[in-house]
C-alpha cells in the first residue's frame, strides 16, 4: 500500500517489526480491540480480539497455525479455531468474530481498515 492511500479509512497500529512472525498483537482501532497477526514474513490478518466463548480479550495471544488450507488462531482459553481470513469459528460458527482489513504501508507500518469487513 502506498503512503498516500493510508490517509482515510485506515489506522496505523504498529511497525511490522513489532510483530514477531506467526504471532499477534492487540491494537485499539476505533474503540475496538483488534488482534493483528503477522503470518510468515509479511502476511497480515486482523480479527476482533474478544473470544466469544470466554468473553475475554485474548485472541491476540492465541497460537497461529493452519487447519487444512485455513490459516487460524486458536483461542488460548477455549481452544476454538478462528479463520484469520474470515473470522469464522471452525468448531462453532455462531461464535465467529469480525475480520478486519490489514495492510502494510511502504514505510513498514501496519494498517487496519477502520471499517470491519
């Protein structure tokens, strides 16, 4: 994403280097806690940080992995898996979370779309 594209509709939350590969961090975006994940060197994903099963804000601390073709985070409390692309809870779809747009700016800043997908 070019720097000029980051002026409206996006919030810079941290530098890419602030997120260890295959882990997440929590960011506050428009008053919502968002779990932001770096998968591999440069792939970024974001979902709501609130685990709907436990009502705790912990998804950013979950384990990142894959189930088949899906890139997921496992809740550290309920162990349910959330698809990082869609927010779908694989074990209980009624517990799905919102997925947010995530992008990388030319200067290495991680951006989150201010409107959830």
